[in-house]
């Protein structure tokens, strides 16, 4: 599943759907150059892992208070990997696709 969440309520609803399914939350911004650079790579990760995890996309300008609360307003894109109902999590910020690929491979092995 690939969903764009436009507010906190939508994000929470998507996180609660199928709680045993791992989640990938991708925080981006339309104005962010690193987000634009990483977009094709993130799309490739989605195609590779779409049967393993739900991908939830959120724009930090639409979820501004949550982005501030998570301290990710200037560290974009930020990717949060969750599994086991959120008991296991990994965070990634930036535009290093090799590092992000290693994180996915380790998290979803």
C-alpha cells in the first residue's frame, strides 16, 4: 500500500490499519532539493518492498506540528521504518541512497 497522508488523523489511521504489517513513513517537502533527488530512489524502494511494508508519505508543510514534534523540519527527506507494531524502528534522514538501501536491507531481512 502506498498512501499520501495529508493530516495527522490520516497518518494515524494508516498506521493503525493492519498493525502487523511493517510501515515506512516518508516525510518530504516539495521545496526540498534532497527530497527531489531521492524521489526516484524512494520510488524504487517502494516497488521493491511494496509486498513487505505499507509506505506512507507525508509533507512536512501539511503536518507541520508533527514534523516539529519529531524534530524533522530541516532534515529531509526523513524515513521512519516501523515493524512489530512500532516496537522496532529505524530512522534515516538525508540524500544518501546507499545508506538508505543498507538500512532497508538490514531492517527487512
